[in-house]
């Protein structure tokens, strides 16, 4: 009996160990990949302190990284195009909206980080458990569509930069193929640890900041107009489209999923409340610093084009592809050739955002589908989703045809309509005590978060309506789009009302009638 009991115990321990190994494989980071936060022996003590540990610059440095990877979505080529168009068409008048949009973005990203730190799991994993299978699959498809749309713009942005820096000798499709290789850069750096990867992105962000700061210095924008644009809200009927574009570019659906996974790259004892509070504090500081840098870069781009092209005949025709040439004609060769400064900044933007897109893609796919694939396999699959359609786009649009602008607008709409499918689950989950425990957000934060979500949904609803009213023609296409919109609205309402008493009453009444 004792022998059989021991055998049963060993079998149970063996199966538990196997389950734990499988469980570990499904996490965003393996245990050995995580960065150790402790800077002294006191950090490893078992007791949970009554008061939070004192602030430490060394700890802040060890927490620094995830926020800077996250902030790259605020600096991708789509954002840069929104910045330059806002500056050229609206001048300095939308800088206040850019500032407040970044503040809204910070709130959303802090909620995402809070979810990841408190639960030890990322948004895609929690969505898979929170929602029924059909809803979880639908959310995954929406996240993948948003990621593909963003990736196409980012890869095209990199390809345009390569074309500029090569003097036009490398065509757009060639730049796309070169950019596709960034997946291997990502895989190479990931093998050397999280900190090496974060350092690489730090270099790219610094490259952007220096490049666009030099442009800012070359353009010498009006300081008074710049300050007024940031502090005084202005909005005219002529700049509504640009205003919507500024807000729509800031919140990227895949970035919400990404940040909740990135914060798990640090070893945090979630059994200790003060350690979780400490992590949230440092991540809040780090994310704020990262987004402050991104705001600085976005303001530089907007003001350069506001100074050079606001009120000019060329204002409505400037895009990523011809922006460098316009800058060169306007400012010529002063301290540096501004065409190549623009190209370097754009290349850093495109390369960094495509790599983080690959990173986000593997978290989204692994979390929603509960895949146990190796990371390099998931990365290759994710990369393929975007590269194939991007090459087709590059071959078809390798001209200065105005349809490229329509394509960019279509991709912006594609990403905009996906925002509710990241934002609503995020707010729902961080508000649930069953998920967050004592770290769930308070009533005031919930109200503010839902107001922000409603604002973003309305803004992007306007963008969706204006796009389809201009671009959709024909009875058949209009009918198809209308049916799609109805399904879309019903799904959004389901996500909003799912955990409410109203939804429970409706489902119980429906079940009784059936």
C-alpha cells in the first residue's frame, strides 16, 4: 500500500510538473528571460512591508524598457504622416489636441500595464478566458486585422525611407523586402536577452529624436505660435479631418495588447502587494517619460511642416513619399541636407514599429489561440501575414498615384474600427475584482476610462462614416457595408453590456422564451 501510495504521489508530482512546464510555455516570457529587479538583499525578503519601499533610481533603471517599446506605436510612419498633414493643413492649431491625445494614450497604456502586472498575464490570454469561444476568436481576428493594417503602413514607411536614402535606386518593393528581414534582427536580438532588445529600440528612438530635433532647428518655427498651439484649444470646420486623424493615430489596438505583455519581462513577486504597487509606480514613471519623448518628436514634425507649408498650395498634397523632397526644396542645404535627415528619422520609425509589430503579433497569436509554438515560429507566421499583402501594395502603388492616399486612409479606418475590441475588454477586465483582486481600478478611474473609450469610439465612428460616405459607391457594396456595420455595432454593444444586469435580464428572458 505504501509503495502504491508513493507511486501515485510521484505520478501526481510528475503530471503537475508537466502541467507547470506547459503553463510556463504559454506565458509571455519564460522565467529565465525575465529581468531581476532586486537591488539589495532586502528585496528578496519574504515579508510584505506595511509601507512601500523607498524610491530607487537603480530600480527605475531596471524597470525601464517596456514603456519605450510601447511608445514606438506613437511614432510609427502613420503617426508621422498624420503629424505632417496636421501641420501643413492646420498649422500650429492642433498641437493642443496632439498633446491631449498623448495624455489619453498614456491613460490607456497605464491600464494595460496595470492589468499585466497585477495578473501576471497579458490581455490576449485574459480575453481568451473571459469571453466565450466565438467572441474570443472574433477579438483575435480583429486584433490581427488591426496589426496587419498597421504593419502595411509601417513597412511602406520603411521602404519609402530606404528609397529616399538610396537616392531612388531601390524601388518601393525592394525596400519592402529589405524591411522584411527585420524579423531576423528581432529574433537575433531576442536571443541575447530582453535588455539588449530594449537597448536597440532605445537607439532607434534616440535616432528619431535627434533627426527630427535637427529638422526643428533647421525650420526655426515661431515659439509664440507653438506655445499658443499647445495651450489654446482651436478647431475649425476645415481641420476636422486632420483632428480626427491626430486622435485616431495615437491609440493603436495592437499596442494595448503589447504593453500588458511587455511588463511581464520583469521578475515581480505578485504575492506581495507592495511589490505589485512598486512595479505599477515605476512603470507609470517610465511610461510617462517615454510618451513625453514621443510627444516631443511628434510636435517637432508637426511644427516643421506648419512653419514651412501652412497656407501654401502644396499643403494638401504632402505625404510620406514626397515630404522629404518638399522639405529639401523649402529649406535646401543648411547645416545638414534635410532630405536625408527626414529619411533617417523615417527609417528609424518604420524599422522600430515593424519589429514591435512582430513582437505584438506573437503575443496576440499565442494568447488568443493558446499556442505552444516556439517564439521564432510565431514570429515568422506573424511576419508573413503582413509582408505578402505589403509586397502586393508596393508593386501596385510604386508610383505617385493619388490612390496611395486612399489606401493609407483605408488602413487608418481599418485600425480605427478595431479600437473598441482592445479598449472595451481592457477596461472591463481592470474593473473586475475577480480578475484584478485588490488592484482593480476605482470608480472614478472607471468613469474616466469609459468616457475616454466613448470619445475614441465616437471619433473613429466619424472617421468611418466620412470615409464610407465618400468612397463607397453602388447599391450592392453599400448594402454589404451596411450589414457589416450592423454586425459591428451589435458586437461592440455585446462587449459593453456583457457584464451588466441589463444583459443578464435579456439573456434570461430569451432563454425562457426559447
